[in-house]
C-alpha cells in the first residue's frame, strides 16, 4: 500500500511538472520582489493583483492560487488586499546557507485562464547573527623558556551572515606578554594567531587569562568572545614543603578498618613532573605500623587494623615528602584513640498481640519487652520509650522488663492500625539506641451507623418522564469495616394521594439509585417528600434516615385554555358590540385565557391572527384586550370577524385560537334588524355545509318552477281551446270595440285580467286579494258566474311553498312575483 501511495504521489508530481511546462508561456516575464529576512507572518511582499493586472476581488473569482509543488509554502495570497504575504518565518541562513544571493521561486496559477506566472522573491540579509566560537574556553600551554615572537594558532569565529554583516575583525584583551595577529586565508576567512611578545616566568605568573573577541560590520555591531587560558610550564628548581610541621587527629576506638584518618599535604612550586611528591613513613613503631598505613601518592593515613583504647590510646610517627629530584621535607603525625560507647541496647519481644478489638478496655496488654545493654556503667544504663500521641504506654515491670499496654480507648475508624516504635537508649557518650517496630491492627466492631453524604437531598425530575427513569443517587458511608460497613438502602413506607409511595418511587438497595415507577404530572402534584433509610449488616444493625424532596419540573404539555369568550354549545359564535362612534383604543372585549402549566410555560401572549378588516382592531400582547386601532367608518362592514391566537412561552410553544364576531352598530335595534347576517357557522366546516345546502335548495326550486310553468302552459292551452269552441260574442257582450283587434277577420280580446293570490308557509294565514280590474268596463260571463270552475279559468295563481313564489296566470298574461 505504501509503495502504491508513493507511486501515485510521484505520478502526480510528474503530471504537475508536465502541466507547468505546457502552461508556461515562452518569454513570459517574471514578477520580482525583494524583502528582508525575519519578517513577521502576514507581512506584505508585493501587490500581486496589481502586477497581474487584476483587482483584489478577482483573485478569488478567477481562482488565482500559489502552486506549492510539495515544498513548505513560505508565502500566501491575501484575497482582501490582493497582496502576496509571508506565511511563515523566512530565515535566509536556513534557506540559502553560504549563498551570496538568496532567491525563492514560486509559481502562481490563474485557473480561469489556465495560465502560470513566475514570481521571484529575493531575501535580503540582515545582521541577525553574531560571530561565535565553537569552543568558548581554550587552554594553551607554553614553556617558560619559549622564545619571543613565537605564534600560536587560535580558533576562528564563524558568522552565517554575508557582506558587511559577516565577521570583520578580531581583538585581544590588554596584556603585557601577548599580541594578536590576523592572517587572511585563501578562502577569504580571517584566522587569528597569538604572538608571544615578552618572555614568560612561571614563578612570576603561572597562568595568563586572555579574551579573544570577534566583531561583524552590521548595524548595530554584534560581537562574540572566547576565553583563552595560557598555562606556563616550568623546570624543576624547587624542593617540596609541608603545609604544617605537625598533624594531630583524634579517632574513636570503634573506627572501622580502612577509614581515612587524615591527609598530610606537601607542595612543590615546580610544574608537571617536577612537582610530583611521594610520601613515606620516616619513623613509626612496630605497633603503629600494624594499625596504620600511608598512601604514597595522596599522603592519606588510614587504619588497617582494629583500634582499642584500653590497649593504646596514643600513637606518634613521622612522615616525609620527596620529589623526583630527591628534594624532601618532613612532618610529625600524632593520633589519639578515644573510648566510645560501642554497644547498643537490645530489645527482645517476649509476648505480642498482633490484633486488638477497638472496644478493648484501658490497660489491656499489647506486648512484653526485655531490654538490656552489654556495656557497663553509664553506657549500660538504658532508657526505653515510645513515640508521643499514641493511645499506649510503657510500664516498668521488674528488672529489665517493660509492658506495653493501652492508655486510652481505641477507635478503628480513626486509626485502623498502629506502627509502634519502641526506642531503647543508653546513657553513653554519645548514646546508642535501638528501635523495635510493633505493628498492631485494630479489629472492628459495629459501633457506627451509616452516615449520608448530605443532611438532606433535593432532586428534580421533569414531568412526563419515562417509567424507570433514574432520579437521583443517595450515598451513605459506614466507617466500619467488612460486613459492618455493607449498607443497604430502602424507602420508608408512606402514602401519596391515597396510593402507597412504592407505586411511585423505587430504590436500588445496593447502589441507592432512585427510579421513577410512573410518569409524573406536574399539574397533579408538584413535589414529593420521602424518607430514605440506610442500614448496615452488623450485629446488631445500625441505620439512619435522610429526607429527600423530589420536585416535579413543569414541561410545556398543556395548551392555553380560553375562558372568555366561551364557545357556545350550539356551534354559533358570540357577538361583541362596537359602536360606530368608538374612538381609537376603544375596549371592545377582552380575551381571557389560562395555562395549567407554570413558569414561562404559563406566560401567555396574545396576537391577532386573522381579521376581516385588517388594521381595524389590535390585541394587547399581554392583556388580551381587543381595542379599536382607528375610528370606525361608514364603509366598515357591520360584521367583523377576528381570530385571536393565545400562545405560551414554552419550548416548543403551544397555542390556541378563538374566533370573535364584532357587530358594528350604534343601537340594539340596528343589530337585531341585521342579526341574521351576523350568524356565522361555528367553524369553517359548518359554513361550507350551509353553502352546499343553499345550492341544493336553489336547484330543487328551479326544477319545481320549471314544472309549474309547464303545467300552467298546458292548462292555458286547454282553456284557450274551450273558449274557441263557444259562440262568438256570447262572452263579450257589452265590451267596447276598442278592446278588440282584428287580423284577417279574426278579432282578439286585448284586455288583461289580473288577480293576486298571497300564500304563506302557514296555510292558516293564506288569503286571496281580488282588486278591481284595471280597465273601465267589466266583462262578466254569465256561464262563468253560474259555474263553480277553478280560479285558473279566469286567472290562475300557483304558489310555490318552498320558494315563497306567487304565480299569477291570466288568459293572456302570466305574472311571477317572489317575496
């Protein structure tokens, strides 16, 4: 996989190189910039947008970007200013070490034209490096017989800067023996040399300290320095000498074999091998030779046998120091052996209890100790004690025996174990002591009840919680140990609204986690008080109780309930009155709503959702008051319909709407006269149903009306035929001739008879009206008056019960009137 990835990367680089080669225009001029090194990130290098002939905003639009080619990108494009800026630290010495001219090349791709532009950024050097020596300290050794004028090479300094910022000169600190010479090498570097100007004398001055400084030509000038230590070598022309003629030392008798007691020191003013000194005993007795030895090179005197003060308390000897030329010097050594307390007391534990109950009474024996010391006199007198602040004490029994007993009651919960240190010290000088450690474990008894971590608990649970939800965890700690510390949890029995507490809450007996067994309703009850008991497993068991207050948090699960206006049970809407003379701000009515939730879930806001006349009414945001927003005009409709929305502030918010009908009238009779027009369906569905019913009734009425017309036409035709069969003029005697017209010898009667019939839905109230005819002369037919024919013979009237229509029919004219 790695080889495949490398192959893909290489192929990508090759394709990129080919693309750059194709897109590069021959003879295309490069863009040159020059910046000093060590610029801050984001510093401007040049206005690349201007040099490309673009506006700053066009860089991003035309896809202008830098083609990195896999290198760490030191520059970036600023799309806002259109500038080429630095994207990192530019260190000329790191990029172009040793080069006189440092140039960085990059390519800029313009994607919309698929064109490459070359950019060359020259990095100018600044004096950011001081000359430095590879070694800060240098030591040169010279013989005191060296000839003047001798030259000693010195290390040269190194400065990575170029030009005048590079190394320019060297300087040597002031002295009377040396001078500085600088040689220029073929590579152009300067090499310093130390020249001896005056003869050296080691006895006069053995070491010369010099400082070599190197400076560059920058502004400001930077310098570096190295310390030179010139050591003058000497010839052997002096004898050794001890620092003091006599050496004294006192050592205890229990000094271990091989212990260095003292060191004699003789020095020779010469140098090197001429100053080497060898030590030896000049005089020593036989016993001292068996107990002490002298190191020939270091001059250290140490023991090689055991010292005994009772055998000998003092030794005297002489030592000498000799150099390579045979010169020597001598000194005395006096050694005193001191008597010491070299035996420590011994403590033996003859009886021990490793464990003790914490309710053990005072004075209970813990251990019996036997203390003795092999020394005699004060060195054999022993004092025995234990550390302070312990519930124990040592009591002297008899002879050298001590009893360790309890002094105060023990408490395992405070200290489960004790590490008792018994110290036995003699009265010697210096005193010797022996420490014995006794580990005592305190066994537990069930003497502590469980203790809750809080004096009381407060928990919160949101209403509508899922069954089995975790509510809170109570924790009780028993400081006892083992079974005495095992705690079980339970709830004290109680009732909540007539139901046992166990039907609402349960507790895990091992962990103390409380769970909800039902879904709580904030509107049903808001808090629950219960007692939790923690009991340990000791014998007898101890227990403790804690109070827990469980508060049910309200959730926005109830929509606002509108109290006024109340919705009528018959499906109609209430009517509110607003006089036409009402001024702007006139209180028309008030929408009253409540929310069973609490807090912000019950904060209600009112707004006008829909109005038949927008801008006529406004609703108070928090009060629900419906007021006029402007004066009422004559063109305003008598009936105004408003839809008011009531919304709470819960998350998510819930809302309810109510429809108000406002009657615009100055008096009650005006309202009653148009009351039928104010009736509106209780809801949009009822309004649509009424429309469908009206359309259906109109259709049926039209069908019935057509049927009646056809029936009248048939009866009229039949009546006309019957009249034609009668003798001419029998029925028209006494009628003026002006009432007839003749056509081809046929005369027709032109007078119209009109009768009006009024019927209502209630047949008991129907009546007929026979007004006088609208002509001067009255035609009365003898045959007609003598017969009881239907009214339709002279003028038929048909009344439609459904449509309240009166149909008047005459022999020559049919009139319809709708009430």
